[in-house]
């Protein structure tokens, strides 16, 4: 039996939709088979929560009196991009205060940055805004220092160029004789620990590996509020080799997401400080997958044992963009707390939070079950395998005239 | 057997006295010094775990009290703020005595009995959810 978006939405409106999470569906499909499960279940909800560095907020302050065209601006001393229209601002989550000591005393703490500003805004805290300008005849004002609050902003939009990576690396320190401080956390020497960052069987794009239902216009849970997929994310790479189940063997698809920050909550939008590395933002995302047919529910039944992640050395190979994965390990092994690598037992640590991912999938399930969240059919798909869309490294060409 | 952690504060008149040495000689206890420092004002602070028979550990603390050592008994050696914790597990691989673990559902568990206050977990937490007792005290 196949179902349409319209039929599923009709059931949701009537409070009759059967919704399960991407974890709950695994056992159901195992017990009843995909065909029966597809008949009974209408929607599968996914979830993920972890640091996502390609994120930021597009803020509009409203025009000042007299008018001003911001050219340099700060929120709580964190620099904000103002190379757009007069009172539009974009704050990236990895931005740091100009006077942050960074790694001058190594490893730096990176206590506060763009991600923390966004967390403060979402929390409803006051934030100090400072800006300067050269002044023009239509925008004469040259400086402003003021307290702002999200409730006073005409608009505050979370606008994330790359989130929800479909699978990701496992990071180890194979060669350095000292701990290394990376965006994947602290890696102790001699394979002291293996850090990973994916919600595995709960992760949105791992449950829809060929992007059949997750596309442009898909309505989602974003940071505790509602948001949308607006495009494939940057570095979207559907051509990454896949295993026999069609699951990419490394970071592949990505999503660009947008949503109204005023609907979000601090529980799912958290500033992140990675010692020795920098600042970021942990984002909570949940994507509903309509069970259109048997094939769709079969892909939602993917389990951690079927998803393989590449183990990369972050002491030499990753930074120098060289070499190849040391091995591939499953998320079932990673989740057990240890992996076996070249005969060694290595303790694992997750950078993304499984309990939060579960909570998000459950929350989205409740929204849909209660009839408060309808599904949207994508207005266009994001590129899949064979589309020609492919990520590649920087093509570095010398500047003409330079020796 | 009992193991009890304490932050000991030695006034400037005490820092040159072999108080811990006396403690070990007079009582059958193991003393594990996790942290020790002397301030420019010549006050001393020491973070210790004292282990032994319950009654003897009590006597050992009485001895310290008799020698006018100020004591604070932290409920936990490490301050874990579960309001900031998101249960990611980034800390667990850095906790060698396995005081920080994740349970079957992935929730973080802190067993203060196992904590040796090495503080290796603190910089591993991206959410400032782990803090040291000493930082808290200062």
C-alpha cells in the first residue's frame, strides 16, 4: 500500500496518525516486516543534537532614529557581519570577540562566542549591541550602543548553511605524543580515545539515505521551534561511497536550515566551547519522514549496526588532508563505549547527545500525534546520487603576476 | 573501610608543621593528596582523600581538627551541573577512574565515590557543565 502526503496529513488532522521514532521503528519492522509496518505506521520521526559550526542568526534590528547603516557591529563584543542592508546583521556561531585570547595560552578556553550570543538571545536575555558607520546623507548616524532583546527585534532567523550531516568521521590521535585539541574534542595520544558525532539510527538523513522525502521545503523541528529545509547544505556530497544497504560510509548529504528564533528554546540551542579549538553552537533538529511505502519504512528501520563511520587520524592525516581512514566502525560498536582498532580497545566518546536526539524525536512525535504539526511535500528534491552534485577540495591557483 | 574527601585549609602558622606526616604515623590510614598549594599569604590548601577503618578515619579527622586545620567536605569532588549537561558523553573517555559514565540510555552518570578530582574532564566539556571544587572555592 502506498500513501500520499495528503492522506497522511488528513490522518494527522483527525488525530489518527500513527507516529513512531526512528528507534522505535527498528523493532516494529523486525517483528512485523516492512509491508505490515508500512500499512500501520504513517510517520517516523528522527532527531539529532550536536555542535553544528555552519550555523548563524540573521537579525534585523529595525531602523534607528536618525537612520544608520551599520558597517562594523558587535553583540556582547562578538563581531557581527554587516555587509548586507542597513540594519540586517548575520552572526556566525564560530565568531569570537576580537580580544579573545584564543590559543595564546594553549589550550584556550573559548568561553564565549557567536553560539553563546545566539543561546542568550533565544533565552530572552538582554544583549549589548554596538555599531559604527561612516555615515551617509540618507543614513547619517555614525554610532550606537544599546541593549537589545530578541522580543524587540522585528525578526530573528536562524539561518544555517550546513547542518545534520549524513554520517560523520570518528576522530583519533594516532601520531602526536600529546593530547590534541580539535573540533571533535580532546584526543589523547596513542589512540587514547575515539570521538564521534552522529545520532546514528536516529539521524535524519541516515533514515532517508536517498533524500526521497527530505527536500527543499520540508518542515522540521529546529531548536525547539519549527523550521524548514531551504536547500542542500554546503559541502553536500551524495556521491560518497555507500555500503550494500545504501548508507554512505562517511559524511555525505547535508541540509541548509532556516527557522524563526522566536519560536525556539534554549534547551535545544546551546553555545559550545571546544577547548583549544573555538566556539560553536549545538543545534537540535528533528525531521519527520512520511511512510509513503514499504521501501520508505525499510530505510527508516536502519539500525546502528548497519551504519559505518570512517575512523580518521586527526593528528596528521586530517589536518594535512592526506591518507585514508584507518578503519570503518559501526555506530553499534561506537555506542557500546569501546571500539576495537588494530587489536587495541579504544574508549569512545560521543560529541552529539543521544538522549537529546531521542527527546527531540519524541517531542516531534507528540506534535504530530496531537495534530499540531503537518508534513510538507518538498517543492524540489535535494541532489542525490547521479545528480552530478559533488564536493571537491579547494582548487588552488596561483595569482597571476605573483612569483 | 571508609573513604572520605576533604579540602584542608592550613593557616600561615601551620604550613611549616608536618601535620599530614603526623596523621599517617599516628593513624592507620591511607592519604591520597589530590591537590596542594600554598598562597602568597602563606596559607595552605590541600585536597585529600583519607581511607581506612571507619572509626580510625573519624579519629584522623579529629586529629586534624585538634591541630586547627579548617576542613570542608565537598559532597562531590567535582561539580557537575546537570542543568548545563546535555548528556553527550564527551567527558567519559577522559575520566580514567570511570566516575563519569553513560548508562544504557546514554544519560550521563557521576559517581563521586570514584572521582579522584584529576580535573581532566573539565576542559573536555563543551557546555561548561563540569567545574572543579577548587575553582568553586576561589
